[in-house]
């Protein structure tokens, strides 16, 4: 993408917009759905953001939670 990709770019991603009248539940610590293991509701469509910046920040926080969850699964399955 000429003119958009540089060595100084921080985030490159696809933006989509959805509207949800409900909030998908998620645990405040694990950020995972309380009943569906491995489901991480995130962003505007799940009811956890109110704009592009807050959706990006929510995505970063959920990514960290997923990383912890995956690390735990790998460590547990190794034994």
C-alpha cells in the first residue's frame, strides 16, 4: 500500500463497523466468555468499546489475555 506503509507505522489493520444492542459477557480478569472457553469478546461489536481508538485498546488488552491463556495451555499440556 504505497503511501501507507512506512518504517514508522505502528498499527496496520482492517477496520470494520458493527453495532450490537447487547453486550457479550466476559470475565473481568480472563477477558474470556464465562461459559465458552477460548471465546474472547472484544471491541465495539461485543459492546466493549465506543469508537475506533477504544476498540483498538480493547483489542490490545484482549490480545494480552489470549497470550496468557495460550501460555497456560501450553505449559499445562507439556506435563
